């Protein structure tokens, strides 16, 4: 089955935020380029590297919203991934540029979820969609309530 189109328009003057015209959802986006080391013998990006791209997008979002992971961890919170999913539609190849789209999705008492979409920046082809689900824990590994700065990001992410 073909995925719904993912067509975006820049939201206001900040090119980091776009709205998907199909769903109306707002996404943060950042650009990245594939490295030769990201590809496998068949010259396509190896599947596990998309998880690195997700992490790059997630870290960029948190850094650009003035709450980098280093600061999160220094304040006593760790957010390990407890579930991850990805659906592939097209491959990326060496030296392709991509837009990594990310948005805060669900948030619960101790868990949160990010959604991702990767698009080829030159062709606008939808490459993949995915998600990561995280659990807030303290340094000793005990689940704790999601910290207030992260809750603030979820509540104030552009609608």
C-alpha cells in the first residue's frame, strides 16, 4: 500500500518548522547528508543507519529548543528507548541529502514518543516513517515522571 503523501510548507519565517499539508501536523526538520560509510555493499543506506538519523533529528530538536540532552542528563533524567519502529518506502544512496522531520507525539506520566519522517531533499521522495518511545528514568534506573522542561516542549510545540 502506498503511503499518504508528505508535502510540507514552511511555517512562518523559520525554515526549521514545516506543516504537512496532508495531515496539518507541524514538524521540526533538519538536513543531513549520507556518508559513504552509511551504505552497504548494494550502495544503499544500511537500514540501521536510519535510527542514527532519527537520533540526529531528535538531538537537533532538543538543542534548538534550548534543552540539549547533555543538560537533560545533568539535571538527573535519562530517556532510554523502550520501543522503536520504522517503515521503509524508498532507499537513500551515498551523498543523498535528506530532510529529517521530527515531532513530539504522545506523552504519558513516565513515557514519551517522537515521530519521524525522512524525505529525500532533492526529489521529495518519502524515504521512511518511524517512531521512538522513551521512558524517563533517574540515574539509578528507576522510572520517574517526565521532567518539566520536556513536558513544556510537548505542550508548546507549534500546532
